[in-house]
C-alpha cells in the first residue's frame, strides 16, 4: 500500500504544490503542542487552524502557531468586524467539513476569508493540518497562498 493521502494532499498534488507530509497517527497526540513535540518540529512553525463567526454570520479562518492563543480583538480588526467568537465545536463539521483536531484551511466545504498570523513569514515553510487527525503537511506560506487567498496579520495574543 502506498503512502496515505488526505484530501488536502490530493489538492496540493493536483495544483502541483510541493509539500512534505507528516503522520502522527496512532500516537494519541491531540493538541498542536503535542503534535509538534512528537514530530520534533518547532512549535512556532506548526500552525493550528481556528474558525470564528461574526455577529453577522460570516465565518473567518485563522492560522496561528500551536502554542499561541488567538486574540479575538485583533482577529476581528483584521476581518473588519466589530467582534468575533470561536465557532462551537459542534458547528465545525457542518460548516467546514472537518472535525476538531483535523481542520485544515485547504479543502473546506466552502472558502472562508483566511488570515495567517504574520509570524509565518519568519519561516521558509509552515506546518499545518492535512485535514485528518494524525496528518500534517508542510509547505511555504507563498504556496499556501496559491491555493487559498490568505492575508498575513498579527492576530495572536502577545502574552
């Protein structure tokens, strides 16, 4: 049997984007911090994908380093909204097509405006969910921007 491919990996292959894939399947890792540790990766370079909702019903996607917290005020400002709240876990699958822990900015049911924390620009590549728990992909921020429109903004708490 060949290497396991997630839908995200198939999308990357289809548009001829170079990427590296990682599997942590079967390790029991849930949090992004655990995933970075198990894979031996810099946690500042491993990004989690968070989905928010505005009062007006718009959804926004934010990619931030796994050890950081999303600053909802900065996120709302980046999105041009008065306020945002995190999408409830039970709403994630119906809205995005992904489950909690396996949410990728690539391949959601529909495209939502996506912001990547500007710290991503400090790295040649970033690592993020391949759309299934147990799998991550690594590509350049520029190549990610060829697949989905992204804006780089400072959206994490600087605690």
